[in-house]
């Protein structure tokens, strides 16, 4: 059933077995599973019309404006995913998915402990269920035959399905007699009992600011990678540092997928962009695939590289100059309201070389000669970094709550790994006779623009010991018996895959745990 938050405010609150906070992919999945098993569930969603509450502060490496990178409403950030469209070499559109790699679960910290607190095999049945739920099928046969790179690279691929799958899940949940989906209910904090420290429910407000309480036997926080940490930090009744923050991990370990236009491949004679059609999206908006390259695990381990995937797009040679690259990065900055470091030097380069800028612009006109280069786009995981974090800002939102403050920080290992990945690709493409790779990762103004993918991870990471993270291997906050966290904020590492499939798989695993079902349902 669908309710407005004002209905609950009128009634002075309500109660449920489980209160789920956030109706994005994680919250929808958990609530749907619980309601389907007969549990009484209240799903609180802040949106629509509350996007201003996503405003926050960026204090580290330049990031997206927080109110642009986060969405409130049923479906969460799904509503902002790019449509498939009909552009020649689309990179996005629909629901792009790939399982995490088994090697992601083997990563260890400085003490030799595995960062993921369970093995990849434990998540396999939930990956399979998540793929079925999202309509993902083995469709790599749609892709053109992959080119054979030289030693040091292997092929991989992503699947696509229809984002409307989440609309269907939401619709079924609204139709359920066991679920109450509440729009316009913004959670202010989780409440804690004085005697036993258990969470007694949540305090929320409707669109007019009227408070109400949802009393619940347990609470699942599924507000997104930044908001999950913020809500725990705001819930400070039992611990002034925030719920689950006894060891200072709440908000720390913020990670993203580092996306960078890292190099150009200048094609050898006889090599054409169509030879790389494997890296071009194939299929339909609701069932497709796109190929890519990655460094094999054995090579990565030997070289100390982070996990990454490489995509490619055709480019005119005139757009491969330093001036063209500087201009492209500035255009991206304008469009996304986020300027890179040393942007003034990029602007000076464009002004100083108008001839190169003009040649690049002419490639957008009809009658331009065919492309003779490929742009290499690297998407890499980020090494866990405790200095990369979410905290509470001094500024407050219209509800009087401290906003989120993000310090996105990278390490020398992140940059070295990107350089190593590009160097490995250069050697492999050269050995295959594809052409010459010209690296972009050492420009006069430093590294090229790195941006994230709206994949906020790690801020409530799971761990075996409370000293190493915020939640246990199922997502329960270590220090609070009946509070769970769902979403990418529990990821200890990010891997080289997009996050939604893994979010849904972990949400299914959490639901099984809450219901006492065997692994895999």
C-alpha cells in the first residue's frame, strides 16, 4: 500500500516488524523479500521533492555536487540512469551489470586479513537470484568477436537490462498487503532504548516538518553510500560519535570507481575502429551487452595493480592533442558542475593553441575524415583509504540537520595503478599490432581529470571484528543488535564492476538472513 508521510504524521506514527529506510535498489529488494515472506514492513522514502536535502560539502578531491550525485524518490538513483539512446558507441543506458570478480574477495589489509568477511562462493547463489530478478541473461553472443590483444590483457563484458525492473518491484510492493510504502518521510535519526541499547524505531518528518515515529523490531538503513553514514552519525543518543562508531569507522573508507580518459590508441595502417566493435554496445535497451578489457588477476597480482576495466571509443586524431583534451575536460567540468584541479592551466592551454582547438572542433562538422584513433577509458577500483571519508558538516539543511561533508581522497597507489594499467594496455596493443598508445596520465598539469560514477562505497563497511568496520558480514551494525545496513556502503572494496547487481545480491543475502532462510533462498 502507498501512503504519504502526512498520513503517518496525522496518526502520530505507526509500528512494524521492520522499518526500511530508503526505496532505492537495496531498500526495495529487502522490503520486497520481507513482505513476500509475510512480514509487516514500512518502507520510508524521503522523496519526491526533497532533492535539496542532498546538498552537502565537498572538501577533498573535486567530486560531483552532492545534490546531483544522489537522488531521493522511489527507485533511488535509478531515475537518473542514462537512457540507452541511439548514439554510435553508447557507454551507458539501462541497467549495466557485471558480477564482482572472485579475486575481489581475496584482497587483504596490511595485517594479511581478508577485507571481505566471506568468500565469493557464498554470494554466487545471490548473484544468480539478483540476475534473474533484474532480467539479466547471458547475452555476450550479441557482441562482435573480440579482438585478440597481446599478452597482459583479457576480454570481459557487462550485461544490460531494463531499469524499469525496479519500477516493477516497487509496484508489486505497493500492491502488497504486508508493505506500507511511505513517500515524503525523511528520517532524522534512529532512536535507541535507554536500557538495552537496542534501536526502538526511527524519528521522521513529513513535507511540512511534522514529526512522527515508526516503531520497529528492527531497522534496515538503505539510504545510499553517503546518506547511510550520515544517518548513523546523526543517531548519537547512545554514542555521541554516532551509532556503530565505537571504533571510528562510520563514514571512513569512502571509495568510488575511478573513471579516467587515460590514453589514445593511434591506429596502425590496416586497423580500423570497426575492428573494436566488441567494445560497442549491442542488443536492445532492455537486453544488451558491451565488451571491455581487463588485466588478468595473475598479472595484476604480480604488478600490484588494482582491479580495472578498459573501454574504448573512436576518436578523430585532431581530438587527441593536449589542447583538445584540455578543452574536453573543461566542457565536462561545466556540464557536471565540478572543476578539476589546475583547471586554469587547462584553460590557458586552449587559449594558447587556438589552431589545435579549431581543428578539434571541425571534426564535429559533416564531411570529416574517418576516425583513426581510439580513446581508452579506464574504470578502476580505489584502494581503501581511511582519510577518504564522510563526516557531518557545520552547515545545516532546512530541517536543521547537519549536511554531509565529503572528503574524497586518493592514494599514490591509485594513481600508480592507473599508470600501470595504461602501460600494460600499451604493451598488449603494441604486441597485437593495433597501433601506438599515447598515455594521458602524465599531462603538464598533472593527472587527467578523474571522476567517480556515483558509486559511493565503503562508508559502513562490513568486517569480522568490530575494530575493523561498522557491520558484520550480513550487514548488522556490530554494536546495535537490531540495526542493519544495506547498499554499497557495506562494500569493503569496490572491484571493477558497477555496483547495482552486487547491491541487490547483498540485499537478497541480508533478507535471507533476517528471515532465517538457507543461503540462496
